C-alpha cells in the first residue's frame, strides 16, 4: 500500500480540504509539510462544517495529525484554531497531534512587516494575506528565526534576538516605525510556550516509526503549484515550495516515502489576489462560476477571480510536480452551461506556445486559445459513479485528462465527503 502526497495543481483553492478529508479517513497519519496559516481548507462532514488554516485535515477524524518542519507556525493562530475545533467537539491532544520541534515561528514582528510592505508597495502589491508568512520564511533562510524548540530555552535567546532585531529594527526604521519591543516579545513567547511545547517533538522520528509499522501516511500540501516560489507566477507567489518534492524535506522523511502524488484540480480556474490569469472571465460566465462555486477565500474572505479551465497550466504543474493522477473537483459548478471552454494553448505576439512563460511581462500578454465543447443541463451534483454523470460531462472529463497528459483518479461532485467517484485508489497504487 502506498503513501499519498496531495498538492494543488492550480493557484490553490482547488478543493483540497474535502479530498484530504476523504483520504484521511483511510490514512493512519496526515502531515502538513509547508506553508502557514494562510492555507484555508473547508471540510463538510455531515451537517458539520470545519474551517482549518493550519491544522492538518485529519484532525477532525482523530487521525494522527502532524505539522512538519517545512511549515512556519504562528503559535497564537494555532491556539485559536485548536480552541475553535474543540468547541466543535474535536479532541486535540499530544496523542493525535504532533508539532515539529524545529518549525520556525511566525512572530508579531513578521505580521507587522508584511503589512508595512504591502501598504508601501501601492500598485506593486503582490496580494499577500498579511499574516507574516513571507517574512518568517525570510528569517528562516536568513538563519535568524526563532523555532519551536527555542521556547524551552527562552532564557538563552539573547544572541538570537540580537540577530533578529538588528535585521527588523533596520527595516522598521525605513518605514518610520519604532524598534522591536524585545521585552514584550519575550513576554508573549513565555505566555504561549507551554501550550505549544506540549505538542512539540522530533516528528521525523515519529514518522519513521509510523512508516516502519507499515501505516499509511498522507502528506498534505497547501496553496498550489502555480504559487510555488520557484515554479509559480513569480513574483505573485507564496514564500515556500508547494511542489510534491517538498513533502520529503518538509516532513523529515526521504523522497522514497512520498508515494502516489495526487494533484487536486478544479474543473475551471480561480485565483485570489494579483497576478497573471490568462483565462480570466470578466463577463456573465465568470460571475456565474464565482456564484455557483461560492468562490470566496476560506482565510481572507476575498472574492476569487474565475475563468475557464486552463489545460496548459495544469499540464505544466503535473509535469513539474510528478503528479501520478488528479482529483477533479467542482464539476457540478459547470452544470447548466450551453458551452464550456478549455484553454489548449497560448498566442504570444503571434507565436503559438504550449507552456506558460517564466517572465511576468510575457505572462501578462499571452492570449488563450480555446477549444469549445457542448455543455450539459443535467446535474452532476452528488454523483458517485460514472453512470450518474451526463454524457457530455464524461466527455469533458476525458478531454481534460487527455490535454493535461495525466489520468483522473478521483472526481468530486459536491463538498460532501462521500460524493466522490473513485477511478483509481491512490493508497493501493
């Protein structure tokens, strides 16, 4: 039986929460391996709706849930999310939740810097969530981060604080802000330390034990491949690597442990915030997709931009991330369209292209080349087998997998966990 790595193959918001929840009910451990609390996942289990942004999706089923070292952790956000889930009846203890002791922390000064930069950028904003994710990753690679393990040695932090504050005080001065209040920062860390440390451990060791026992591990990614800091639409990207390869480095298990790579793909395309979007629709069709798909961010509440399915981008994402099969979500949102379109290529200054160029100027100028297909007026909502789908919906799904050169493993037809058509079982691959 294989482990499974789940990633978003577009710009995030593909419906990973529902798919991960569906898989987590069959897994023995779920691991978040990158990102921060800017990753919104909505789970619908019966009549209960859970909104997660940091905790792995397996937590609601009692599955062992782990935050790996590749995540940047806001300890106050963690405490708030734990409290919210516990109020919904979810039990969270050191037995079913573990946190990597070498995780870098997101601090109040990171949130401050994120906001100051976006405000000062004006028209150059890249659309961050303002939660300090990027600045925290900067400090991590700059070797001045405070990590989870440091919370048990707060009396020995002066050298780290010297490095951290020397950097941030200079940045803050440039924005006309006062220096970091070191005493206040230490006091806040002391107050939160015991809560965080109860879950902290070398998770690589725990995962090694889980794997040795032959258990199924589900690696849960955040955002999407098109937001990867290397492979995404730079600079309109997140501050971590979102590709499947990060599952190994961000969890402490080797690359031979990550198993089947499942790319989550929405049946159309959406994006939050700034950046290029070749198939974006500013017409009635785009509005209809947004309304039917309830396209508002789980974390920010921002309205998502909507457009037709872009097979070029998804094919590129699948190749870069080594996707074994895709889970196609929100097919039901396309119900009722007379015609549906798929982008099969681009035209850039008269030249036909079969990939998305790296430079932002070229990305902004590409024009989509569309293939039009007949839509369907029957409903796909709640379908659990191919026989439940309209013939034209099946043709659409088949065309999608042809164009992206990757087979469909799952089809999701509603937010409900069981409304899923299983074509290929990732855990048995």
